[in-house]
């Protein structure tokens, strides 16, 4: 297995072996010195910082959660008002 040294085009920083291994796996790495993405001609790197769960549509999940929370909140208010009125009724 031949060792390749990858050099940042922006600042000339030599990527360490751990990052070189990621580059060999076509995983996008960023320069530790200047933060610019490593570019290799003819190679498309996988973006690994993207969220893993892409099946969920955030807006749909959020609205479902909100509606169920609202239902629970309304039920909670109903209980509170019921307890409150029964309490008043007992006082009288
Ligand atoms: Zn750099």
C-alpha cells in the first residue's frame, strides 16, 4: 500500500494520515489549518456532514409534533378548568 501525501491547495498544509485515509475513501475532508475543502481533480468527495436521516421532512415532523402538543395542551387546560370549577363548586 503506497502512502500518498495530500497537500492543501490553499495553504500548502500536508494532511495527516488519518485525513489521507478519508481522502482515499473519497470522503470530503477540510484543511485543519485554513478550513478549505480538499479538492482532488476528477474525484467527487462524499459530504459526510449532511444529516444521516434524510427520510424525515423536518416541517412535517414539526407540524405533527406541534398539533399533538396542542391537543395535549388543550386536554390539560380542560382538566385544569374542570378541577378549578369543581373546586369552586365545593367551596360554595
Ligand atoms: Zn489549507
